[in-house]
C-alpha cells in the first residue's frame, strides 16, 4: 500500500514539474474589450490568435486571458455581434504577460432609403454570451429587462423561449424549463442555490424577488459536468448588479402610481439603483438596489354550473342550472427588497466580493361568495326556469401571508499563472408565515322560489317569487 502511495506521489510530482517547466517557456496575453464610444465592457467577445487553436471569450467585465502561449509573433483577432472585426499584431515572450486592450467600433451599414434598426447594446452583450457559452443557455440582459414593465423575476423569465411560467394573482410565480416540473429545476443567485419558502417544496417562489435587482438572467438548458447534478430540467441563475459592470457612477430612480378602479385603491411602485467605483486605481466598488411596489387585484365574477336534471313531473331537463355563484375577490400585495454589494479588486488577478439580497412579499386576500343552490330545490317546468325551495349560501374567507427570501455571500477569484481559484461561501434563508385567518359560511333562513333568466348562459339572472330580492343581502337573514 505504501509503495502505491509513493508511486502516486512521484507521478504527481513529475507531472507538476513538467507543467511548471512547460509554463516557464510560454507566455500569456491579457486585456479588456470595450466599446470605443461609451467605454462599456463587452462580455462574450470572441478572441483568437489567427492560425492557432489559442483563443478565449471576454468575461463579464470585458477582461480576457489567453494562457500557455508559445513565444512568438501573432495576429490577435476579435469579433463581436454588431461591431467591426478587430485585429492587431502582438508579441509573446516566455514567462511574460502581454497586455493588449481592445476598443471596438459599432458596425454600420449605409443604404439609400432603407432604415436599419440595430439591437440594443445590452441585448447584444447577452447574445454574445450565448454564442460563446459551452452549453445551451439563454441570457437576458439588464437593458432588456428594463424595456418591459416586469416587476418580479418570474415575469422576466416569460420572455425566454422554452420556459413556461405558472401564474398566481395575475403575476408569474414558478418557472418550468422545457415542460419539466419546477421541482426538477435549480434556482441560484450568483451561482449560489436559493432556499425554498415552503418546507414541502424544493423550489422558491420567483415573484418575491424584484426585477430591479438583476443585472442579467442566465437559463441553462443543458447541464455540464462542472454544475451541481441536482437539476433535470435545467438551471436558472439570477445575476445581481455589480459596480464594475459600468464605467462610472450610476444612479437610477423610478417612481410610479395608479388607481385600481374595481377596488378603489391607490397602487404604486418605486425603484432605486446606485453603483460607483472608488479609489485611486478605481478598484473598490459599491452597489445598492431597492424596490417597492404595491398592487391590488379585484375580481367580480359570475360562475354558473350546469347539469342534467328532471322537473317535478319527471321531465328531462338536459341543460339545467345547477347553481350559480357571485364572487367578490380582492387581493392586495406588497413586494419590497434591498440588495447591495462591496467589491475589491487588488488587481485583475485578485478580487473579493460581499453581496446581500433581502426580499419580502406580503399578501392580504378576501374572498366573498353568494351562491344560489338551485339543485337543492325542485324544478317546476321542463325549461328549468321556475324553481322552488332553493337555498342561498354565503361564505367569507380572509387570509394573510408573508414570504421572506434572504441570501448573503462572500467570494473571491484569484489567478496564478495558468491556474485560477474561485470560491464562495453563502447563506440562504427563506420563510413563510400565515397570520390569523378565518373562513365562515352562512345559510339563508328561508328557502326561496325563483324565476330564472337563462338567456345568457355565462351570467344567469334570477328574481324571487316568494319574497323581496333585497332580502338576500340582509345579514340578519343568515345563520
């Protein structure tokens, strides 16, 4: 056993010395790809050394590294969607780093009497990331997110092909990738798994997190060996904002308000985003995001149910009104959150970050129903329009719910020659609280005789033939 261990250590030592000696006779090329006009970083740019197999793609901050390059002179070629191709000569020296920053120009096509509309720059970045990805994925950029009035993360995902969103209260809540059940997918924030609010489910509600915290959304539809093996359908990664995503200070404040006529309530929303880079070398970044929105949903609806019945003379009624319910539903919910991050970059090779995200979703719901149970009485004619001894049932339900989602993380990235070390430590917490709620049901004291108007099958109407119609709204008549 000891001989096998010694042999293994000897092999590892030999390989280590081989790679170290090999690296000493090679060099590397680093740089940053930006837009020549705005200075914005261009992630996902395709960078190649012509005539070789050496190449890479720029990262989120536009930085790139081509390592382990033999000494010599090369032509460095860079391509990016919507930009002119760029090439330049570079010289690589053994055991040295060659720095080559690149500024790309937007590509224009001039034509007479033709209007050419280009993609927005943010979505161009997202498409470039998709093109250079090693797996099947879709990327939605911050710019694309802000083009639509999507308040929560689930609604943002509606724009991605291959995803189906389950709705609640008129908004998206859960995401299904390629038809796979939501519990078979993984949701992460900056690569760290997000906790679920419900103990019986492993997937979190995506309507808790406001869309204003996001820099991009990455949906991976084909898992790769470097990813956790806990998702069959795919993985959704929510990338929060970073101060180094922008060339300078960014301040964005948005406010809005409205009026819900059905419920007679004021609704509103607000968003604040701030980021800046400090320090003599601009190597310290601060990000702060906050969101709040309050909305109300009201439903006044009529729901009839039909069935085959018989009248008191045993005549068949093939399409008889079984019962009809008048519904009055009102839901008010508020969503708010705070996020932020601190980032420090000692150099392009060493960086640390601390990130936090807190989100809360409060819902208050009232449901009132007034139900006429025609089937509890008798049908007096073959048309089913006259009844007697029918019942009226009234019910009320009230509930409140509080959902909390928190995540805190610390991580770093260090590059040592041809090797890199990427690590993170995260804490994720989620909770669901149901405050006191009630449900009640009352029966009308008397049985009623009705005359039914069935001219509109979607909304039948009735009048009482043995009492005043207004009595059905008298609370004293119910027990």
